[in-house]
């Protein structure tokens, strides 16, 4: 015992204890302790004024010298007085009043108003349940994102449903969980929060392309290594997600049977994806997994379902226990982290449809 407390052993013990404490603190700082970053005012905002659609031109005025022609069909008799009614001059025409449509029209699985149409269906493929929200918008501005607790930073988290209720989302899915990583582009609603590149040698997760949602609502997969923040600003990137992989590009499946995210179960997991079908026409898809009822799809199976549904571009967002779909005040899917353990996980961000 006396020998243990001699200087060499004492130094080694102190060094080992300090190293263990430092390692534990590092893990807590990266994965557990919330750390809010700068205030939003400190971040750059992309200028979208040059991307707005041109205003409709004024209708041409008719020259005074031009004659005005009135088309008269053969059955018309403009010079002949209409016959008198046989009902002693009383009109037989009845006015029909069409009641105005009262929006929104909401059912358990649909929403409709003047600008937003959402229909949710559940389909079964590959032993898994896929919850599919088809979305049609009058303009892409109704496709938005939100941050947990309205704050940008590491490990700042809230449930998807909590974030969705706070921002008044009609429909929401989880995002890319940017707050679990210190690097990788982050652009939300035109604000550039993070410009650092994702490491290409991250052992926790394979490096994949990012996804930008541009000012016109289209989806653009891109590589951070060859696309700068200034490039994205010049293209009018409204949102940027750093997760992946790209599932469908140019209408063709972009993954294969061996593609997987990090150490995820290669036979299937809960998944979240966003897809583009055409102008202001999208799919939000969440697949249940890790339960007796729904095993969860592989990335290839997810891509095959999205292609079947008509996706031209599709991208994989954070999955596993994060995979969550919220609609009109309720959860649509069964979020599951461990086998049959159904509960909603807190995440750092959401993608949503709303005003």
C-alpha cells in the first residue's frame, strides 16, 4: 500500500482520473449538455428578393380606334322582344344560391384550404407500415422548418409534436437532428446557421450528400465538398439538411441493398423521408420499425416505395427512434427506439407544413 502512494503511482492515478473525467465531460458536452449558440441576429440571411416570380403584366388597354365586335350566336335574337310570361308578368326564374365553401375542411386523415392540401394514407410494403402524406401547396412558402425551443445549438431538443404545436404546424416530421453534430451545413428558412463542412471520415455515420430545398420549392441533392454556402445562397436555398443518403435522383433510385446509415440495423429501421413529385407537390413519408407489426424498411426498400409513389427526388432524413409524423394535433405513426418500446423521442428540428 505504501508503495502505491509513492510518486510514480500517485502521478499515474491522478493522470488516469483526470483523463477519465475529461473523457466523460467530452461525451456529455457532445451528446447530452444543451449548448445554445449565437443569437439569430448574428447569422447571415439569404436575400430571396431576386428569386421572386415576376408580377403578372397589366392587361393591354384596347385602342379607341379599334371597333368592338360582339359575337352573336345563331340562336340569339337581340332585336326581338322576349315573350311575355304566361304567369301574369311574374318571373319564372329562380335564383340559386351556392353556399360558400368554409375552409379549412379537416378530416381524420386530410386537410384542405385555399393554399394547402394534405392527404394521409398508410400502405404496407416489405413487412412495414409506411405513413404517406401527400402535400399540394399553392406556393412553396408553406413548407417550413423549426428548431427545438426556437434556439440553434447542440443537444437542444424537443419532441416533434411539441415543436409542431408551438409553431402551429398542420403536418410535421422530424428533420436531420443537426444538433447532434458540430459540423455540417445548417440553413433553415433562409438563415445560415452553420457553414462548416461535415467530416468525410466520421466513423459514426457514412458521409452522404446534403439536400437543399430551393426558393421555388424544388429539392436539390448536393455535395458539401463541391458546393459552398455562397453557391447555395446564389441558388436561393431556403433549407439545407445534412443527413442522407439521397434515395431518388432524377427519377432513378440512388441507393442499393448495401447502403445504410452508420451502424443502423441493415435489415430495416424506422425511417423518415421527404420527396418531390412536381411543382409544389411533395410527400412526407415515415415508416414504422423495430416492432412485431412493422420491422422497418431498408433504405433500398424505402426508395422503391417512394419511386412507386412517383417521386422524382427523395432524401432520407433522421430515422430510428426519431422517425415521427404529426398531423393536426396527433401522432400518425408509432415512434420506436427499442424493440416494441413505443414513445416519442426529442429531436433538434422539424420540417412542417403551415402558415
